[in-house]
């Protein structure tokens, strides 16, 4: 995932996973002076929640000497997540709005800090939850898109890496506690009613009764992804008619999402 001369933008939210990842990569980068590490924090604009996380991220970055940049939904998209939720006119969940816009925000942040890779702290639990969400929503084609090569150019996406993708969430939490990291422990107020939360509970129950079930699901995801890649047609990548970003359709998901609240 990493080379010695990378300039890596680490997505740091202030939660246990992202601070654990930044802590690990910071220790590794000390041994390789040619590599560069930058922390990028996305402020979605969730009142009485995101403020604490940003503060904790800033404190950690200051202590470790990692340069940090904060980018907001308000700055990038013209509205905070709270404002989008109040104005939305469809049944799309708050988490769906946030996920779509966060992915674009991270990519834009990576471009602005001139990183060649973006590291996110998705753990094993996150990966299989997303996999099952795609299955439940009928989004199998999204799994196949993982191998799509975006043409080089000023609008190309920056390569994303997930160093913790095969590590249990509870093990990441253990590392954070042992390392005495100060992280935000309260959940996002929008997470309570989302489908991901129910999938998380289901997987935790399965793992409790059948140890290793999460890894089995992860390996199944990998095998299915390989099959889909081999059998899928080459996906045509074009530029979104509105924002000009790479997209598999005439209008990208970010612009579709923003249009839902502007109509």
C-alpha cells in the first residue's frame, strides 16, 4: 500500500480508528524520512458532535508534529450536513448523504494538500458492513467497480488505501486504549437509525456465537469481488456534466445528492 517516498493524506476524524491509524503511520514514517504524512479532517457540520472530534484530532496532531488541514462540507458543498438533512426531500438516509459527500471531500482534500495517496481507517468490521449494505441494497456493481482504473488527469481520483481493513474493530480499540489515545467515544447522532447499525449488531452476535465469522465474510467479499472483476465489462468513465469529476454516469452521485436538496 505504501512506498518510501509517498506523500500520504490520512483521514483523521478524531475517533479511535483514525487516531490509531495516524499513530501507527507516524511511527513508521519516522524510519523513512523521504515519506510525508499529512492529516486531513472533514468537518461535516454536525452540531454538538463534530466539534469535540475536531478538537481531539487537532490536539493529537499538535503533539505528534503532524501538519493538519481541516475542510468543511460548508466550504466544499455550500451546506453543512445538518442543513442538508433539514432540506432533503427523499428517503435517502443521513448516513448515505454523509458517505457520498465525505468520499468526495476526502479526495478534494487530498488534491489540495498534494498527496499521492489517501489513507482511511476503515477496519474489518467497516469493510464487511459496507459489503453487506451493497448486497442488501442491490449494489453488486459497486463491488465490481473497485478495479476500475480512472484515467490520469487533473480530475482523476487519488488512490485510496485502507491499512486496517483486516483488523477487528475491537483490536483497533484495544490499541487506542493501550496507547492512551484521547478519542471521541460518543456515536454520531445520525447513526442510530441507519441500516449499518443493525448490520453491525447482527455481525457482532454472529461473531460471538461463531468466532471467525467476520473473517469468513471478509474472504467471501474478496472472492466475490475477484469473480465480479473477471466477468464485468469495462466500465466507461466520463466526466460529470456538472462538476467535471470522474463518473460512471453523466451526473455523479455527489451532484445528484446536492440536487435532491436544491429542487
